[in-house]
């Protein structure tokens, strides 16, 4: 996968702009009209503005952080074999990554963005309202208890920068349907963490490249009999 120059060299990225979004979309091989590049830009600009009031993402070189977060969020869209439609949960969404970029790209899929920090969920509701995203719901809850409050299961759970797989997997299992998928953004530690999961419940079905030393692990969940 060819990366934008600043990403491949691990340098400071450009300022957030339509040109920067275009570069990301083109390098990922996504159709610019289908990906709604203008709305992706609006999302980053809104998060950057809100980040001055509440720490949604790191404030160190915020433009580079947001552009890399967008790249990582959209990277799985290069291969949508994991996507079965229906309903996707972004567990521990933080600043709305990867949930909001994927929701913009997949308007026919319902997304739930869940986070335990009330201030972040309030900010994200403002972002969702500003972007007029009809397919996104923001929920304030904890991963450990959300399954007790939601009345359905999800087709896919996505987790980025949330925790180790042995911690995340039980939360996802309580929320996924049978044969549902878990997408976990991981660095080199992912291989070791996979070995700590129950092979009877979790099977690795794909790895999607994100960065040279970072991938999305696609896991299928099969409940124990």
C-alpha cells in the first residue's frame, strides 16, 4: 500500500485542507465523490475546533494527528469483505475515529459511537449534528455495562486505541452477533495478543494494512456452545 510521503517518512503532516483529504483518499484508492471528501474535511475541522475546548485528540501537532487518524479510520475501506451491513459499534470512540469517517463512507450502515467520557460524547453529538449524519448515534456508557442497556447485538465492533485484545474481546463478545466481526487496530503487539484469546471463540480471518508496522486485525466471533 502506497502511503502519502509525510506518512511514509513519519514526518509532520500538512495542514488540514481539501488537498490533504484528496491525497489520503487517492492513496487509499477510494472514489472521491463516494467517500464524500468534503464531509471528511468538515469532520476534521470540527474536531480541531472542539479540541481547543475539550481534549478529543492529542493537542501536539493536532493537524497531523487528525490526518493520520483519518487515514487509519479509512484504511479498512480498501477491502470491505469484512462489512456485512447492518449495525457497527465503535467501542471507545474517543474523538470519533474510526466511527465517523466510516459512517460518512458507508451511509447505508447504522453506526453507534460509544464512549465512557461524557464530555467527549456531548462534543461528538455536536459534530454529528453539524455534519447531519443520520446514520450515527452517540452513546455515553462503559464497555463493561453497555450490553446490559442495549436491546440488540451488532454485526461489527471496531476498536482503535482502546486496550489489549484480552480486555477488549470479552466486551465485544457481549455485543456481537454469532459470526460477527471485531476490527482491532494493532501494532506489532497484535500477534502476541492474539495468542491470549480463546481459539474456540475468536478466529483471525484477515489482516488489513494501515501503516508499515500497524494493521487492522479482522476477527470472527463464534460463541462457545
